[in-house]
C-alpha cells in the first residue's frame, strides 16, 4: 500500500515534466529555427533547422535600415504605452466593483464583458474603420489606442474580477468596519496583493497590442505611421527571396516581447499560477 501511494505522485510529477518539456520544445524550436536562419549569409536558401557555417549579423543591420524599424518600433511603443496603462486602470476599477461589491445588475454586466471575448476582431474591423473615419480618427495612433483598449477590455475585466473575487472577504469587511472608503480599500489593501495579476495582465495586453496586424493595417493606411508587425508585413512582401534578412526582421519585431518576458518572468508566472489556482 505504501509503495502505491509513494509511486503515484512520482509518476504524476514525471508526466508533468514530460508535458512541460514537450511544450517548451514546441515553443523554442520555431524560434531557434528563425534565429539560426537570421544569421545565415544574406541570400542563402534556408530549409528547416540549419546551423550556419558562417554567422552573419549584417542581416539585422540590413533589415533595420531597409524596413525602417526605428520608426516602426517607435509607433508600436506609442500605441502600447497608450493601451497598457489605460487597460490596467479600467480593468482594475471594473474588476474591483464587479468582484467585491453587490451591484444591481452586476452579474449581467460581467456576462456582457465575457460575451465580448467571443467577438473576433476580423468581424468588427471594417465597421470600426467607417466609425473612426466619421470621427476623423483614421490614420491616427489615438484611434488605434481607443479601439485596442475596447478590444482587450473584456478579458482584462474578467481577469481582474476573478482576482478580486478570490480575495478573502474578511479583509474587505474588516476595512469597511474600520471606516475605510472603497478607494482606500482598493489602493491600500487589495492593490498590493494584485501585483502578480496586474503584471501578468500588463504583459499580455502589451503582447496583444504589439502583435496587432490587421487592425493597424485597416485603421492606419498611411504607411509612414505603420507599426512593427504591419511594417514587417510590407517588408516580407518586398523581400520574398532573402530568407535570412526576413528572419532578422522577424526577430527584431519579437525582441521587445522577449525582453519584457525575461525581465518580468517571475511575476508573470506567479500571476498565471495564481489565476490557475483561483480557477
């Protein structure tokens, strides 16, 4: 009996390790393949995972100058800096209200946000273009920022509502008994506890904003105001034969997300695990 009990957790651990290993390989191999292709000599035909005989970093300089990534990345950062803080603030306020307060119709409002998760951007991008054109917000960063905030808000509110719902009610009740206002409860008691969840949400929103392609392509038709993914799309269309240079451009676009993940990986993983345990 003792042997069976001790063996089961060990087998589960090894199964978990095996699953994580397979998932890590599935993520790392494509990235490694693109990176190795990016350091091949320019014009070299690349097939699969090929180790370069001669490492060529000039592809990055070529891709940077030809595609104009300095402007493209700056435009992406402008949009992301506008989207991420606003999304976090709105999601925190809405999640706090829906998760800790008994509001009339609160469940219906929460269901409305959840329903927003089912709407694909491809379905609404054309009507959005005509709406923003009527407001004079096409070909502007502000128009894209407002649309992305609205697009990411359903998940953001759902995420923060789930976090606040899992917070011990005794903390909130004790603060209310002591006379703390709702703003004080949020800022001084609940918000410090929400740091992992907020960090994870911020990284997810930044990643979603950074990789937007179709939305930017439709709402900003002025190529001088395109973002990194949209600029990369044009760059790929103009350089279909030089695979190493195209791979270098792809790595350049991916790099900001990778850097942020490396910096905030502990908080990101803690937030995901926190969300998993709450679910």
